[in-house]
């Protein structure tokens, strides 16, 4: 059995297992890894650690970019392009 410190952490799942002797014991399993994903396309974000074992410092939960840790670089770039092109179109049509 893992020590108490390892049993109470967030990334653990309790599984009740019936032994051959008839007892029910608790097994502790790691939950499936829960990667941060892009809010737009759902792609797994790079450069970000999972925080299911212990709270992480902020620098490991996001990348230093606008919407870093929330939106991937491709979606951010395409959104910026859309906004800039819309502004440019609005300016040229005046
Ligand atoms: Zn994306």
C-alpha cells in the first residue's frame, strides 16, 4: 500500500478489489493523464505540465504568450490574422 502522502493526492483513483479470500481491499491507481488542451481545436498543449500530482508554479502551467496555456499557437495566430484582416478591410473600405 502506498504511503498516506501518496494515497491522498489528486491524481489517484480508488479501486475496490475483491481478493480470493473474500476481503475487499482498496487499490490505488493513477488516473489517466489529463493533458491541457486548446480551447478552440482541442489539441494537446505543449510546454505545460500536468498538475494532477501537486500544485505547480504558474510558469509551468502556461507559456508566455497571450492566451498561453489556454489556446494553441495555431488557433491564436489564425484569430489574430482574422482580426487584423477585418480591421484592414474596414479601414480600406472607408
Ligand atoms: Zn487550437
